[in-house]
C-alpha cells in the first residue's frame, strides 16, 4: 500500500498499515444487519478461501479505515 501517513479521523494520530482478513464468503459492508446475515452487502475483501483487504489502524483509539477502490465505468 505505501502511502503518505494518514491521520486517524477520530483522534488525529498517524495510522499503521495492515490488512483485514476473513474467510469465505468474505468481509462485507452493510448499512444494517438483517436476518440474511452475510448475504448481500458490498464485498470489501478479495480472495477465494482466505479473504483480505488493505487497511489502516490507529494504535491510539483502534479505529480501522479501509481505503476505497476506484470503480471504473466503461460506457
């Protein structure tokens, strides 16, 4: 990932680079939990059996930030 240091959005401490990991079907973002569990939502990780995504974590307050991936529109 190697970017300029990013300050935590909550406490302004420099964040450390790392990864968020999970297993199939992957880690997803949902606006709220539902009875459907991990069905639906926006997939944040990549991989087949073991999933991961680059992330930043604040050692001071524990906030985790997952930088977005650009989505190209091929018209």
